[in-house]
C-alpha cells in the first residue's frame, strides 16, 4: 500500500478472545439485572443466580426447596412438581401473585416466569431459568391509588349529599322561624300551612336518606331467586296505580325461557325504571317491557314513548343528577340501578328511540342468574311473548 492509502488496522480478535469478551459482557448484564434470575439444572439444582435473586435463594441448593420454604400463599402447592413440569415439557409458564416471606420476615408479592433451557441444537433439555419480579411496591401503589380514588369519590358524594340535604333543611328552618313569628304576633292563620311546608321538607330529607341507604346496598326487597318475569310483573303491579293516574299503558312481552335471578333487588331496578318512564310521559303514552334470552344473555328492555333522553346523557347514572323539578326526584335512582345491575356482572344501556322516547336495555349474563328451583312452578303460558294481554296490562290501558 502507498502512504496515501495505508492499510487499516486489523481490529479483529481471535475467536476464543471474542467468546471470552462476550461471556464477560453477558456476566455483567446478568449481574446488573434488576429482575432476579436463577439458572438451574434438570434436577432443579441451582447453577447460578444474580444478586437480585439472593433474597430468595438464601443457602438453598435447590430452587424448588427455596420456593417451597418461602412461599406463604399460592395456588401452587409443590414447586418441585410445577418446575419439573415446565422443563420436562419444554415450555414457558408464568406464576403470578406469589406471597413470599424473605429471611427478614418481610412479605413480598412475586411474579415468576419459568423457561426451559435447551442445548444449541434444541434437542435436549439442559435445565431451566426462573425470572423473579418483585411487584410488592407496584401493587402497594395501585392499592393506595385505588383507596385515594375511593376517598375522592366519597368526598365528592358527601359534598353533594350535604348540598341535597341543605336545601330542605334550610326550608324547614325558614318555616319554623315563620311559625315562631306568627305565634309571637298572635297570627295563627298560616301556622298549619307552615307546618305542612316543614313536613314536606322532612319527607324530602327522608327520601334522600332512604335512597342513600339503598345506594350503599344496605336495603333489599323480599324476593329470593325469583323468576325475572315474575319480578317484572310484580313491579308492574306495584306501579299500576301511578300508570293509570298518568294515562300510561304498560305492555309486557315476557319470554318463558328467561331464568330466575339470584339475589333480591332486581325488583327495585324494575320499579325505578317504570317510575322514570311514567314520569317521562306527562301527557300519557306507552311503556313496553320485553324479556328474552339471546346468546346466553338475558335482555330486559323498557321502551317508552316519552320525552327522550337529556342532552347530558353521559351523566344520567351519576348520583344526584336529575332533570326533574326540584323536590320531584333525588337523582339517585339510576345510580342505584346501575350499581345493582353491575353486581350481576351486567350492564344497563340507555338509547333514544328514533320515533321519540327512550329505551333502557338491561343485559345480564346467564351464568349470573340462579337456576329455577325444582320446586318452583314453570312460568304460566300467559308469560309467552305471543300471549294475549293479561289483566294487569288491561288495567293500564
């Protein structure tokens, strides 16, 4: 080569030196991992582990022994069996939410991942590796955040409860002051009126407190594993007088294949939806209630011909949200309904009808419903969707 084109230096290293360099690099990476890592042979004897796994290994020679002694709570009873299964079958398995006690008597929450190791040809199992992830801090943080969110929600609810109770309380105090002045001045003509107004305020407060108790799931109705169709019909009977007074017809189309419902409070949901539907039809109208089973889900539909959903449809399930006049509703009804339905792993979905009015669809998975007891009679044929109107329906038309 000429001076102008010098030969580049040969930076290549002998194969043995290169391999040594790679081994040293791998060793440094192995030692620096924040996750614990244990390598073991086919007999589960520990070959190597990094510093992050020291709390688990202690003085044990076998990884199964270390896990069996330290594990406090786990669905995996015998780590010798579990780890042997992984490496013998040559697959990867993850073990989550393992409660482990270290030598300092600290309880840790671990996620473990076991991977079978093979020789370069992949034909022979040479052992396995165990990756140890300490998720104690992360889970603790999630728990604290959840508690914080709940406390914030409780604070918000408490503020709204105080606001809702303060209005009637202020009215009661005002009317009591008026009564005091009337009696002092000898003017007793309006005392009875003032007392009635104060009583109305107390009734309003009683309604708010009662619905708050229901919202906290402390109040239940008398049903026990009743047919959903029977609960619907009972709710219709209870609300029949209000329907007649408001010139509202209620039509039920109930499918006989609908099962019983485990629990006691769907009656409350149905009554509330019927009441809301009637209130949404001040000039009269029709409420159609349908039950059916589709794809292992129970559908209960309440379809009215009323004024429709409010613009703030995304807020209708929030506690104390209401579009009714002051004193006409607490705004807790739909919040209670949503809470109850979600306890059945179900959902309640509102939608506007193209021809006017509102539909509320309740969807409950079949597995969340109870099996009708063998002693319970089959639903009467009148509950079939092709049946003629019942006497209950005729009373509402």
